[in-house]
C-alpha cells in the first residue's frame, strides 16, 4: 500500500485511540488535531463507566474487545470495581436475566449477586441483581491524554487549536463526537444533552464500590475518590447542543441517591455539568468510509469512551489495509438506508 497521510479530527478518547493504534501498527504520517485541546470536549465530561453489559451482540463484542486494554492500563486510569444492575420489579428482573443470558452466551462473566454485598446500599426493595466484576470505572480525560502521549512518542503529530479540515492529508478521519454531524451533513448524528452531578465528600466510601445501576430508572452512580458521581437518563430527551444544567434534575438525582445510598443523603453538590452524546437512531456508531478520502468513527451514543480501545485498533487496521481483528460491518452508514438498524436498548 502506498504511504498515506492520515489526519484525525478530534483528540478525545476515540481520536486518541485511533491515532495511537495507527502509530502502533506502523503508520508513520499521522496528524491528530483538535479545534480546542486534547480531551476537552465530550471526553472531559463523561461518566467514565466501562461495561460489557449491553443488550445487543455487536455492542457486547466491542466492549469485550476493549476490556483487556483497560485492565492492562490499570490504575490510576482504570479501576476494575465492577457494575451492579439492580431490579426492583418483576419486569426489570426479567430484562436483567434475558440480557445476562445473551451476555454469558458471548463469554461475558455476568453472575447473579446479592445486592446486599455492596456496603451501604439500600436493598430492601431489590428483587434481584446481576454483576460483571470485570467491568469498572475510569477517567476518560486522563486515559485520552495517556493515549495521546503514547501516540506522540511514536511519532504522531499532535496539533491543538487546529481544524483538521485545514491540514493537508490523504484521508480525514472524523472522530469529533457530537460535532461530527456538523462536519458532514449526511451523517445522521444528533447531539443529546446529558448531565452529571458530583456530590461529596462522603465519609467511608468503600474503594471497591461498583458502578450501581437501577434497571427501571437508569439512575446510576460511581465512586470518584471521596465523591459520588450521579447520572440519569432524562425523562424528556434534550435534543440540543446547548450544554445547560437543569437544576430540577440535580435535585432529582440527589433524592434518588439518598434513597439508594443513605450515607450520602446529605452530601453537598460539589459540581454539576452538562455534556453531549453523539446519538444515532439505533444507538450504534457509524464506523467506515464516507468516501475515498473521508472515514468516520462517530455516533457512539454515550459508549465511545468504553469502546475506544477496540474501535481504535479496528479502524487503524482498516485504514492500513491489515487483516482485521474485529468485524466493523454492522456499523456502516448504509445500514440506515437499507433498514438494517438493530437498536441498542441499554443507553445510560
């Protein structure tokens, strides 16, 4: 294959992983650009969960292929504390069990668990719970910066405050998250506002506290040092690029935390912020060529960070025409025109 200059647009987790894996696999002319700074967009505002517990095989496979990378990365970037999903209704429990059967069939070590094992958790209303102890939590911006550091060590030209479209190259890789649809109108990607809240400090938080997810409400929280980070899928989606905090939702998640984790009921709000998911209609990403000189890796619908190691390697292999280690066929843009969508249901 003739040498090509590959320009990656977006230095968040996805762009950083693509650039790093390109260099790792032998590409010697890669430019990684960001209109702002490294890890300053959606990656800087992400929850930081890393899970394999999805409702479709394709998403499970992407997450499976990424978990080994996170495990190898280790602390202080990744902490393998697990995910625990709680069900408080028979319907919710049935969904947990159905998904767990799919996940176990694909090799994910999901197991039933007594939710009372989680110190401090209120469980009197819990009918059942499942866990995957391989999963965990990470710092998205720190991880992205580490990947950029490794990429730069291998010769990647990192340019902040630079629009990738203004850099000469043979192939432009669009990995701009919620901004990707602005670059190319034909990409069916919409920004969705999501917000997070940090409360604390909370005394006595166990270091092994998992990500806790309520199946019926999608309320979930994780430990971050002496703080708890809270999130909830909003009842009314905010399709907008305006990253505005809704104070009523802040109050809502604090009340939910007080009920589910009573020790933190009176913890003060440390900060609240809003960010954007880059959503597609089926909540799966668009990965593949848009045309000969443009390649897309966007539309990850809130899952980009946790899937970035596998996607980064797979995209790099495809761009370098190497033997693929992962099948990207389900994620092509043409699935929408062909009515071959397969919605992912577990979007937190």
